[in-house]
C-alpha cells in the first residue's frame, strides 16, 4: 500500500524551477534513499512532503489524505517525523526537555508520560545517559541522535531525513547511520536524502536518483548502483566513486 503518492509536483523559487513534474510513491514499510547532485531537488521534494514548502502545482497524498488542502497542518506533521542537517534542537534546553516539550504541546500528553517515552527513545538511540546534559554541550553526532529520538517520541508513521549526516565530522557519521539502520530493520517507513552511498546501498529498498528537478532513474540498490541505465546516473556514480 502506498503511504506517499506524489503526482506531477512542480516547485519554483523565483525564476528557478527546482522540481519539474515529479511523480513519486513510497510504500508502507519501505526505505527510500534520494541521491543526486546538490541542487537536483531532493531536499525540496522532502520539504514539500512535510509542507515546509508548498508546491506550485501537483498532488501530494500521504496516509490517503490530500495534504495540500489539509485543514490541520499540525495534526498532519505530528504523524511525520523530520530530521534536518542542522538538528533544529532547542539549544537553551537540556536533552530530555527537547524530547518532552513537543509531545506535551502537540500530543497533549502529561509531562510524566512524555518523560517516560522520552527516556525510552533516548535509550534506543544510546543517549539516555545524557538526558540532563545541555544540548549546547554535546557533539554533533549526539545532537542528531537526540533529534531522531525527539522525532520518534511523536509516534511518526513516516520519517523524513534531510542529509542527516552532512553537518557531522566523519567519525560521528557512523553512530547516526547505525541508529537509522536499526529503524529500517524495524520496518519504519523512511525517505532519506543522503550523500552516503554505502548507506544507501545497505539500507534502501529503493534508490531514487534525481537530476535537474526530475527523477532520472530509480530501482533496487543493486540495479541502480551496479546496472544503471541512464547516462546521467552513470556519470553521477562515476564522479562519486572518483571522490571516494
């Protein structure tokens, strides 16, 4: 069953057309990685799914709801977790407060219940020992794991990751990717914009290559990485391999 259905999405910023008629579906329980050069439209597509950007044209259905005409954007966003490059945590709060406050505000649950759930998910991402630490005092990799725990506290049916490791030092990347691998094994539906090709190969059910605002090619990791059809996909993968 399709959890996300996108039909003919267009999005421009001024005279720059970033998405040029994208069609894109994600099934329940599927892990889809979006790859491509910077500026190819990957992050914009993700932001349209979470309504952080409004498309100029097209249809987006998530959970069988036409979300571009939703009456309650907060209720919709409560079901969709999002992790950003820059973590978007409250730096003036400690780790556990970052996980408690959104639950109380959006899910309207008690502080006690929110705290219990926060500790459960902080433990899941290996950050329970830092529950009372100030966010400003922990490393980038730790911040991203807290951001993932915070998102999971909201019981999302869909998780969106926008280059969750791009702001991290290389030695911190693995700790975040390991948490995401565990989530994939548990069957959480995820759409991940990433430059981590080995992660995309290992974790994805499907890899989508975007180029110049369109989906150029998509397929299983084996098909896309080992038997690409499009010349543009081949060029991208070759350039990426040469950078390694």
